[in-house]
């Protein structure tokens, strides 16, 4: 059985060896080819300008770089035609140092269009370059050569894309790390622009455990899913933790549970929304604090908001959560007056009993119900729901601890003196604490 012909680039052709079954090139044709390299290059540049509108729209330096590639391609063809060898020459002889300029200037599709024009110009000149007997082998050599150049161009673009992907991944990791550290600088803004981030609102950070041994397939799936649910996403994997910075989430109620499915086992916590990516460090810090405290709430939903974990975060020593409880719950309750703080305190301390609370406060049970609804309106937390009542009770505790204690004179003193001391210490006539100034919190 005859052996298949070894084409350029096949594994059967050793570097430096001619192709089996290929007749030696006619020396006269080779010399004629060498003599016409200049004219072929000029004809090629004119044809590129005539056939490719995008080539005419390039800058002068970009046209010069592509023209150099075309000229090198023609010169290298002459060498290859004289002695066909392994195609390893293509990257160095044809493209040389041009890959960077080539991939920046034009797409792979346009690069192949350029190669097609070059090949067409050379092929059109075949009748003038070789006698009739040698025209067939010369045309075949042109086609084989164009195939190798096309493969080499594809390889150039693939390597460039791989390099860009690696650089983008490193840059993305730097941005995520800067956000976690709370960095706010011109360098961070420059990096944010470099990764293509566009969202300017509804930015949140979601953290949880990463799947075991995440690979490129996992990251691609993660980006595919989040790309449908949010405008922008940054991905960071630090040890066993997966960090997502999400921007412009379209429907958080549906998006967050779907994204959570891509995390590993355990709690997944998302922080409050930030106005910009530079300010997202607050969301990240809250999310990580919530992740640390989440194990104290075994029944927590998945995912869970960092704000739903305020009590656990306070107990674990998170001062940010303490201030948030005072600012968002305790102070609004005191400012609302109408006995909301007293009613809530009595309701929580009396086992969540409406009747017992009404008797203790000497008011009707419907009044208690109304005040508890007002508590929900003012704070956003419903005392009739057990979990939310726990949050409210924690807010009362930390709020009272944030107020300076009353100063009582030695020996007890008179009742009027005691009243004056209580007022000076921040207590009202009913013995209720008045919140301290904001600076004390």
C-alpha cells in the first residue's frame, strides 16, 4: 500500500527535511520568484488597499505593520518553495515581532482576509513566474503555504487571547483584593476601568465557601450564570472562600438563590448594597463578618443578608453591627415616642404575650397591637416574628448599653436632688434613658 504524502506541518516530516513526494523546485523559477519579491509586495499592498475597506481605515503605523507581515510572507514563501521544511518557521519568519501589533490592529477574521489577498496576488502571477510545466506545482505550493500561514495566524491569536486571559484574571484578583482591603485610590479606579466594570449602583459582595478544586470550567459556568443575572461581576477565590462582587443585579430575590447554587457547602452571606465599586469595601466587610458569625444561626437561610445576622455579629464582637443596631433600630424607636420602646420592651420581656403586656402597661390589647405594628413600620423588623423579635431585643440591649449610666449622689440625697442628677445624666422624668449623642456611639 502506498504511504500517504507528508504535508508541511505533519508529524511525519522532520524539521529541515523536504516533503516526500514533492518534486524539487525549478532553480529558474526560484530565481524569478526572488527577483519579483519587491513587485509582488507592492502589488499586494495595492490590492489590500483596493479590496479591504477596513485596511484603508487603519492608521499609517498599523498599515505599515500589516504590510511588513505581507512582505515577509512573500519572501518566506520563496524560501519555503525552494526547500519545504517543518512549519516552525512561520511564526518567526512571517510574523516575527508582529503578533502584538497584529492582534491589536485587526481581528483573526481580518487577518485571514489579508492572507487570502496575499495568496491571490501570488497565484495571479503564477503564469508570469513559471513555465507551463511548472505552473501546477507552483500553484499547489502556494495553496500549501497559505494553509500553513493561516494555521500560524490562528496560533498567534490563540496565544494572544490566552495571555490576555491570564492578565485579566490577575488584574481582576487585584481589584477584588483592593476592595476587601478598603483601598480607595486612583490606581484602583484605573484597574476598575481596565477590567471593564460599568455598573454604578446596586453593588454588593457575596461570600461563601468555594467548591473543592474549582477549575476553568467552574469559572466559565460561574461567569455565564452571573452574566445573565447581573450587569457586572468580579470573581475572587482566596483559599477555600469564593468572593463575588456583583453590580446591577436585576432581580436580587431570584438572582441570589441561583448564584448561591454555585458556591460550596455552608453559609453564603451577601452584604448591603453600595453606590460604587470603590465603596464596596463596606459591603465586603459586612459580608465577611456575617460569614464568621453565621454558624451561630444554624437555621439561617441560604443566602442570608449580613444585616439579618446583626445579633450574631454583635455577640462575636463586630462593632459595626452594634452601631447599625443603634442607628437603625434603637434611636428610631426612641424618636418615635408614643411608648414604642416601652411597649416593645414589655412585650419581649413578658414572653411575647399581648395580654400580659397590656396589663403591665395598663392599656388595651389593641393598643399593644397597634404599637407593635408601629414598631415594624419604624424599624422594618416585625416583633411578632420570632427571629425579628430577637433582632429587636438585641437592639434594645446594645442601645441601652450605649447610653451613659445615671449619676447618683453619695448617700442617696433628696428626691429633687436625685431628679436633677438623673436629668444631668441623661434620664427623663419617667426613669427612661435618653440616647447619648452620636459621638458616644
